[in-house]
């Protein structure tokens, strides 16, 4: 069976420009409950070349951007 999480997206298909729309914390879940442990952040970007479709990308704490205030401008 195909799992959507195993798909690889070609970045050139997304277009040259992406607009950052939102940044939200991503939490871990244990036994169906969400403790206050932040495991990373989810970055929501809009794609102007695709009618502003939105794409969410989750980056773990060990990824490049661990804090939204540290992002390059």
C-alpha cells in the first residue's frame, strides 16, 4: 500500500518562490495524549505558482531551524 509519507517531492515542481504563511509548534503524542513536549515546528508555505496551495513541512528540533526567531530573513 502507498504511504503518503514516503513520497519524495521534486523541489523544482514547487516553483521558485514560496511564501511563509505560518509557523506552529509540533508536539509529541503518547498514548493518544499530547504532553507539552515540543518536538519541532511545522512551517506552512504558500506556493504562488500553484494558486497559493499550501504545503506544511515539519522540522524536528534537531533540524536546521529549531526556533522560528532564528530563521534567516
